[in-house]
């Protein structure tokens, strides 16, 4: 998938070798058994920067969530409605990741919340270095005002973003009802590496074959620690309230120093 970023992908792998997803990638055209450990250092460098990011976030007292999903699962829409619901209560900032355009950051700014748009120019994920830059830009834009809750909206992609630690405190994976219930089984790393699984666009359940209980069961089989919330961002309701409660709880824990 990812020629520009060199993430582990089927195209990089020899079919005769397994791949652990941790950065050991086989080169094209080499004889079976010859491997080049070209990505271990890339991931080690990313992880080192992610630790620095986490220290920055802790020092600033900001809880940071990394949202990952396929394109169009409803990440920005969820943020827009979350901002509306928490305005005046929790100070929010957003770092947006896309391959091109400022559009998602513009949508967030239209809600009166500071946003930094990172455009990757081709790479299909954000990495810790981009977030380090983005966080300092956001702090500058805030002019020293505190951010309690920082959302990172990753590039729409269920594969590469799961492999890059950004230094976030919580990783949230979204699957929308029209995408189908088989995504946990097909894209396991996104679910094994996440804390929370949001099933979005539940207003569309009458029109799609999406057994929520089955998708939840498959996700929990992969990761029993996952918190699963099904919600509709646009119409609100019980699931959306659960999401807001989850965010409020994270912010309270951060302020109390219990996380
Ligand atoms: N019916 C319904 N549509 C929704 C809901 N949430 C988002 N949408 C629609 O889904 C489409 C994509 O929403 P976005 O929020 O832009 O999705 P995204 O995940 O941010 O997309 P990328 O940034 O491109 O990855 C838009 O047309 C939204 O109006 C929902 O709860 N119900
Ligand atoms: Mg978006
Ligand atoms: Zn990538
Ligand atoms: Zn720094």
C-alpha cells in the first residue's frame, strides 16, 4: 500500500516469509531467506519521538486521542458534534491529518476550536515527528491557553496508522455501519492496538446488514480490553452520551493525576 512511507505492506513482502508487523520488511526481488531490516530503525526512531510527544502532552496536562478509521467513517463529523456538546466545559484542540487539503481543519475552526492541518503529501498515516511539529504549532496558535483534550484525526486508512505510535494516551478506532461488520477480523492491528472501538452511523442500521453484537464479539475476541461504543454523531442519543462520558472521565483523570 504505502510506497511513500514504506510501511509494511504485502507489496514489500516475500510470500515465503511471515511478517510480524514490527518493521522487518523483505526487499523486492531478493532470494527467499535474504532479508533487510530496513524498518526497525524507522520504527525505533518513531517510538523515541512518540515518547517525547507523550511527555509534552503530560507536561501540558492534555489528554490526547488518536482517531483512526477508513476514509469517511465519520471522524470529523464526530469531532464537530463533540465540540458542540462540550463547548464551555472542556478546552479542545485538534490536529488534522490528510494527504491533501485544509478542509477538515477548516471544519473544526468553524466550530471555534484551534486546529492544525498536517498534509502528508502522499503518505497514508501520521507519524510522531509530524505530531511533534503539529503540537508545537497548535500551542503557538493557542497563545499559551490550556488544552484539556487534544484529538488527532489520522489520515483515513485502517492499515498504516495502526503501526505508528504518536504518543497518544488513547487510540480510538472507528468503523461506520455502511462499511460492514467484518473490519475487526480483516484489519486486526487497528483493533488490537486501540483502547476504544466506535461503531458509527448507527442511524443507518435499518438500511445495512451490520450485526452490532457480532462485530463487537469479534473485536473483543481480538482485544478483550476494548471499550466498544455504538453511536450516531449526527442525531445524538445514548451511545453519543456514553462517548461524551468517556471523554469527560479521561479529562477528569488527567486533571486528578490518576492516569
Ligand atoms: N448518516 C450518517 N452520516 C454520517 C454520520 N457521521 C458522518 N456521516 C457522513 O459521513 C460522511 C463522511 O464523514 P466525515 O466526518 O467527513 O468522515 P471522515 O472519517 O472524517 O473522513 P476522512 O477525513 O476523509 O477520512 C459525511 O457525508 C458525513 O455527513 C452519522 O452519524 N450518520
Ligand atoms: Mg475527516
Ligand atoms: Zn503509511
Ligand atoms: Zn518539542
